[in-house]
């Protein structure tokens, strides 16, 4: 008895199509890995831009005597706040959600490649 093989049924056009699909997958993966989004941390104090920091560089930022922000391992957190409930400190590290401290009027946003997402507080 003869064994059946799918390779016997492949035509040259099928081989070309398979190679094009493999090439497209390889090029897409290479493009994606080389173009990682560079996230930045925007810190607003009293509705004024306090500073812009890279999420890729570990740093501790002392805003004032009331707030300290920490950037570590591609994430950001409120390290210290003297507000009564400390919800901003309890939120912990994040790389996508904003951190808001209402009593101290502080907002921390994370944005990719400078794409503006306006967060409005009233």
C-alpha cells in the first residue's frame, strides 16, 4: 500500500503562497518588535503640567512635600501622599490607568508616543 502525503497534492502556486504568508508573518513580527511604543508619564499639579518623564527610566520624583511618584520597571505609582484616604497610594503600580489624588490636585497620566488623551477633571 502506498502512503498518502499532502506534499504530493501541492502545486507551485501553493508553495509560493505558503512562503509569502511565512514572509509576511516574519516581517510583521520584526516591525512590531522594533517599533515598541515609548510611553511617557505626564504629571499635572494644580491643572499645570509639572513634568514629562520616560516610563523606561527608573526614577523617584518628589512633587512637593505632599506627594512622591516612583517610576520603576515600566510602571508608575504614587509612592507617598499625605491625603486622608490614600487611595492614590493604594492603587499601586500601573502602566495604563491614570492615578488621581483629588485632595492634593495631582494627576498622573501615561501616554504612548505622545498621543494626546485629554483627561478633564471638574
